DNA sequence: TTGACATATCGAAAAATCCAGATATATAAT
DNA sequence: ATTATATATCTGGATTTTTCGATATGTCAA
C-alpha cells in the first residue's frame, strides 16, 4: 500500500465523488443494468460511460481517473464485452481505514 | 472539515513524515525542550527550526508546509517568544479517522 | 468484414504544486 | 536603539496535475 498515491487519488473533488457514488451503485446509477448481462453478477460494478455521464467530465478524463484510482488500490475492475465495470475494492479500503486510524 | 485539503496535505512524503514524527515528539525531537521555557507546558509542541532540521528542507518550505497542515486542520500552533510550536490536532485527527471510516 | 460503440491511450495547453532563496516581521538580548 | 534569532511571507522557476480532443484498440452486431 502506497499511502501517498491513495491520498493523491483522494485529492480531487470528482474522484472523491466517484468513490462515494460507488458505495451505493444502484442508487446513484439507477439505469445501470440495462447492458449488464444477466449471467454476470459483478456486484456493484458500474461501467465507465455511466460514471462519465454522472461526473460530467470527458471520457478520457474519467477513464484515466478510474485507472489512477485502481492503481492506488481503491477500485477494481472487470471487463465484460465492450464494457469495463468498476467497483470499490472494499477489502483494500477497509485496510486503509485501519491504516488511517493507527498510522495517521 | 474540508477533506480535499486534508488529502492534499497528506499527499506529500515530507508532510506525512512530519505528522508521524509529531506523534512522538520527545522521541523524534530529543533535544526539544532546550528552549522550551519551564513555565509553559505546550505538550507535544515542537518548534519550526527543529522540524526543519529533521526534515532537511528549507526554512521557508517547512514554514509553509506547517501552515498548510494547520489550515487543513491537522496541526495547531502556539507562539511563545520567538518560537512557534506546532503539534497535532488530535481531536481533529480523531474526527478525521471517523470520517474516513464512515464516508470513504 | 464492416460499422458502431465502449474504453484506453496519446499529446498538449493551462493550472496548480513544489520548493528554494530573498526579504519582511516579530521577539529577545545587549 | 541595535543586533541577533526564529518564523512568515514573497517571488519565481521547475515540475506535476488537470483536463481535453484526437486517435487507437477491443468487442459486438449486421
């Protein structure tokens, strides 16, 4: 775990919002599921396009944000067809909260 | 509380170290107290010069770092004579850990 | 296999951050 | 009053971040 990279990832309004939105995907991305194939249950995963629409920033920006957050450990992703679904890496985030409590 | 500013303040190796050093001031700044007047008991406060020496960065940089961390809420300071003593704002940091646990 | 769509990567301009030296200010000592 | 010391503020060049449009890649559908 690289705390500096985590904090950098969290140092941006949009990225912080994305992380919060992904806590309640079905609430914040209601139309999600339209293209989510039934045979897949990537619980909580939201595709890039839906996140972009909600965040109101360019496609390239949202893509690199998500990549950055994933590299920091905050998110995980899976590709399904032409969609990439991102969701929170709750295990990592839990460790992070522990780190925060004990080390900060 | 402005989480973004907190995360920005934490997004730097030196500032992160300072925050950690200040968890155990008497251990990390052993000579501290030489100029700390007896009649003052600013528990845990360390003066700018001592922090600068330990961090090995310029005086102006350490001063603005400390100011930034204080504005973010992480530190608090008190002036005593020609010295400014900085220490952790534990109350704020505790709230922060709570915020982190519940909001992140 | 061609076209359409989702996402990733590239390249660049603008803005922000980093960090130092120079200078200003506040306090203490003489 | 003058000088010395600690800290704060100012200025600015170097580096990094932000964010976009353009382009590339991967996948599905016709």
